[in-house]
C-alpha cells in the first residue's frame, strides 16, 4: 500500500465538496488528474469511497469512515510537524541545567532564568543543584545539557564560556574586631578560625579559596568544615569563625554578618557556563546560553 498525504488531501476535498470540479478548483489542479488520484486511492485501499452518478457524488459507508480517519491523520501530521518546528526553534522541549549552590544568588543567572521562562513557557526546565566537579560526568554523558559552575579544570570533551567574574569577600560576625574595616587583606585573616567547605564535597570554591590563601603564604586554621555555603553563613553568624565567599552570597541577608571586600586584586571567582563539545547545541540550549552570556558580552 502506497498512500501519500496528497491522496488524503484530494480525498478530503472531494468529500467536502461532493463535486469533482469544485474540489479540483479548490486544490488548484485540473479535474482529470484529481479523478485519477481518487481512483488510485480506492485501488490502494481496496474499497469504493464515493458513489458516483452523472449528477451526484456521495460518500459510501467506507468513505464516511475513511474521511474521519483521513482528517485525523492530516491533523496528527500537522501537529507533528509543528512540534518538530518548535523543537528546532527552541520554543518547546526540555532543558536540563546543573548549577552550584551559589547560582540562584547570581543576578545574571536568576535574571536569565526568569527571562527564558517568560519567553518560552512551553520549555520544561529541569534544574539540578550539584557541585562543580560533580557536574562534569553528567555533562559528558548527556544527562545535563548545560552547567553553571565555578572555574575548574575541564576535560577536553567540555567547553566553557565566562558568565561573570565576581570579587571574594571576607565574612565575619558583626561583633568581630575586623567588622568595622572598610577592606581587608587576606593576611588579616591568617590567625582567625575558618568556617569552610568540606574538601570531600567537591565544590570548586574550596580549592579556589585555598589557592588564594596559599599564594600569600597563609595556611588557614579551619575550625569547621561543612557541605553547604548556607551552613557556612549560618555558623559565621553564630561567631564560630570567619570565611571567604563570593559577592553573590551577599544577597543572603543575615543581620549578624558583615561582608568586607578583600584588597588583593586576584581575590575573585569566575562563574562558567559549560556544555559538551561532542553533543548537539540544540536551539533551546543556544537560547539559554545567549541569555546567560549577554551580560558579559
């Protein structure tokens, strides 16, 4: 059986007009080819679809049933084509994004997500909070489409672009002796107990901050190791120690915290957008990528 979509369109036109001449005019073809195509369709199906006389054309019972199905088939094809087109344009589909715990506090990231949701409400965004190093494998395997992470060593299979570079701040209790300072050097924190990330967690901020301190020959006295930045802030707010965190976390308003800029020019952290170099950059990914990178230019 070799039924083509044009056969269905021709049949529907005749079925609705019940006149070969008017159907041919509607289809912008001549009547003899239309009659021939209907005969071919009937031969393919093995059933008469029209009862023809010199004066009238009527649907047979088989034709009435086939008309319902033919309309449904064309409707399904139209829906399928529209869905494929929307997927190709990035107006529909799914977007899986990995993000570090600091990402929601970065205005560039939160603004991009909000704008994307307003522009593309039919795209399902699946957000997964996961530390920088833990994003690498799912990005390689295609379980994540995009990753928002801190700067770290990447395999050759992953590509990245800079979203933003943000300064690092000293975080102390508001009653701490350093709290009144306009700025600090990392050396001012050398003798202070640190509240910081557990090295086993896999956050890039751990190695990034330790590298900063190491560059200035400072070995921090880490008194508390925890898994989340929010826990760090909570413990600093209780006076258990000091810490160093990126500017984005200042959006967390805790009255007992004092944020003090660091004077070192290399006291900053980069936030990257990362994706697989081996996988297709689908339109929906490209649209989110453009929004995330537009602030950085």
